[in-house]
C-alpha cells in the first residue's frame, strides 16, 4: 500500500465513523425520533457486507478487490447518515427562504420560469436532464468502483470522503435556508408542463413539512427524501463526480456532459433555484480540498505494519 493510499483510506474510515457517531448522537440528543426497525436493517446489511468483504479479501489475499468494494460500501453507509442529517437541518423550522432565494435569482438576471419553459419545450432535453438527475446514486456507487478498477484507488477513497464532507457542510448551511423549492413557490404543477417530470419537485414536501411542523414526526428510511434546497447537493455531487472521473480518459467527457446535465437538472427537474446550484459547485471543490488536507494530517504508516490491503495508483487532483 502506498502512503498516499493508506492516508486516503484512513481518512475515509475515520470520517465515516465520526459522521455516524455525530449524526445519530445528535438525533438522540435533540430528540428527533428515528424508526430503527427500518433503519437498522439497511445499516446492518451494508455494514455486514463491508465486514464480510474485508475478511474475504484478506483471506484470499485480494487487496485490489477490497479497494473496489470498500469505497462504494462506505459511501452507501454514509448516504444514510447524510440523509438523516438533512432532517436534522430542518428541525429548527426557521422561516422559509424561498422569497430570498428567488430574489437572488432575479438579482443575477435569471428567469426561472422562462428557463423551465424552454426546457419543457424541448422533449429530448427534458428527457436527458431527467436521466441525468436520476444518475445521482448510480454515479456515487459506480465511479469509485471504476476508479479502483483503473488503478486509482486513492482517488476513489478521496471522492467518497469529499462526498461525506459535502453532505455535512450542506446540512449545516441549509439550517438557515429551509425552502419548499421553486416549483411550489412559483405555483407550477404537472398540468403546466408537457415534458418535464416534476415528481422530484413535490414528493419531498410531506417529509419537509412533517419534520418541521409535526411534533410526532418519526424518520423512516422507507419514506425518506432529500429535503435540502440550498445549497444543491445534486449540483455539488455533479461537480464531484466530474472531478473524480476526469483522470479516466475514456469516460472523461461523457461523464462531464452527464454531470453538467445533472447540475442543470437540479433547476429544471429538482425544483432548485439557480443560486442553489451555483452554491453547490464551489461547495464540492471546497470539500475536495478539505479531504485532501485531511489526508496530509494522517501520519505515514510504519514500514513494519505492512497491511495486506490496498494497492492502488496514487493520483493528483
């Protein structure tokens, strides 16, 4: 294992542990109720698979396979904690920020309604952006796998650490910007559009209002939805995925195109304001820099403690 890869792996493992401890500890401390009957099976299955993969790969001396599996599984575990964090962010129930976000859009000369009308008038564009929007989870799982297969395991670990930081930072910022989103704010529904599927612009509202206004609300993983508007996590993850795949030449530009589409679709399909997406992109690069900085804080491993795992080609940003 190279020292760079060792450090990147240590950062991800400890960041995942700290994130879960922080989020579930905070939920307990402030009294947000979680339905553990539905939550724990997801965590147990992912955690058990992660442990099994580690033991199996060590037994069979398959470090490359371990590097392929581990980032993707840890990322999946982190996604659950990050999802809970978005609900914690909405608990303070501060006044809605939609008017403020819409005003910021107008201040930079962006006409949200006109933009949506243009996209809706182009069926091929509306269909592409819909697919791009839904690629969020698929990319977060597949790109780290691909990076490790291509000998860039360090970048795979680095990507997932950055994703964890994106989720946590977005939740912290979102506390002060709760919003129902651009579609409800502009009173635009399915009957007003022909080609844009605005399902994602409305389906989260029951959860959003529930966690903010229902004292008996219980978080259930089966009903959970991303309820953050500002900053856009979709736009942040789009920038992160494009960065992560940039060193893989055969897919560099297709992935870039897909993620430009995902960032744009946050506005056209995800009910975000433009300023949400504009805030999400620099957030991603800030978190990439933070993840990089954390790797440099990890001491180098001792030569005698040569582990079985993790061979991978170190990469640079």
